[in-house]
């Protein structure tokens, strides 16, 4: 999907991946409760696990993802966030 994506050599890849995923969340491509997996990021973007993990952590810190141990990371649902 990002085969033609051009990496900016001046920015860490995890930041660029977080930008792409953030855009997908914002435009609704990734709706609330959609799973965002590290393995999926690794496969799609061709990056190492640590790079995928940093992208997920950044999005979690922004409140865009919530991670449930043993289940994965999911797009938050706005006001449903607190459950």
C-alpha cells in the first residue's frame, strides 16, 4: 500500500508511519475500534518491530489508540474512550 511512499531521511520512520496512521484515523479510513497491529505495520511499511512499536506508542500518547494487554491496539472512539 505504501510501496511508492518516499521516506523523508530527515525524520524518523516511526514518526512518518504515525503520520500516515493518524491521517487514516482522521479521515475515517480507520474507524473507532479498528485494530492497529504492530505486525501489520511491520508488514505494510517494511520496518522493524521497534519502529512499529514506537509509532503505536506515539499514537497512544496522543489518545488516538488504546492498547489492551493480550488483545492489541485499537482506534479510540472519542467520547467512548473511557468505557
